[in-house]
C-alpha cells in the first residue's frame, strides 16, 4: 500500500484496534492470474506475539480453494470522506479524500477438524452477538453440522501488515481545524468519524 511516512500507522496496538473495530474485511487472492475478492467478517487474535486472522468461506466459493495456494491480502477499511478545497487557506488547491486502512498479508491454513470449526463459529458469535450463543447452543446438532459442512474455516498468520491514516497531516493546523469543524456537524457518519480521528491526532 502506498503510504507516505506522515500517513503511516506505526503503533501495532492502534492497528489491531482498528482491525477489530472494522472487522468486516475484503480478502483478495490470485486465481488463474486474476485477483478474486470476498467480503468476510474476521476475528483478530494475538497468539504469543503473532497476529492471526480467522474467518470462513462458503464452500461453494471457489476462492475457498485458491486461498490455500498462495499469499492473500486482507483489507480492513472505513471510515472515509471527501475533502473539499473550500477548507483550505489558498484557492490554488484540489480536492482529496481522507481515510484509514490496514493491509494484512499471509497464507491461509485450513481449519479442518469439526470441533475446531465449531469453536471458530462460537468465537465469532461471541464477538458479533454474544446474546445469540444461547440460541446457537440449543439448535439441533444435525442442523449445526449441516451449516458447518457448508463452510470452509481458515486462519491466516499475518506475515506483513501496513497501516495508513490519511487525515490531512500534511495540511496546516487551520485547514485541519476547518475540516474537523465542518465534519462534526455533518449528518454523514463517515465524516463525523473522520473528524474524531483527526481530532485524535492531537492526543
């Protein structure tokens, strides 16, 4: 990911917090010379200093086979917002876009054992809707096994990770304040979120 130095996220904890907050990500894998992408929810775990991403494909998705052949890219992104040059002090300027993103690279490993697949699903339910765990536990075993037979569980040990927050760090303080002020009163949640991240640069 192209990331000028002043836009880099260098704090590993900040990167993990971002991935956990925006955990519905895009996994990109090369298939027959073409990039293929699937949008999936991910669990992000730290295991003795190693970062692991966990998810599952629908078995009918051909990417569920190709993902084990080579390195994949998982993209975590949001929020983002258009930046109008009306926020700048000089007229000689052009629009841009502010956003945050994390790119994680690694090769997927198959989670084949059904007991481990069941644990994966329970972890995912616990993260996204803990109140549903009780209902899940009461579902008939044959129904749950049928659901599990329709998915391919996997985990990726992250080999490389890149974080970027493009939040007008290259603009003047006055210009950044103009953007924050205009976004804080916006009806668009993306703009409000970007304003929060920009204000947080001072913390």
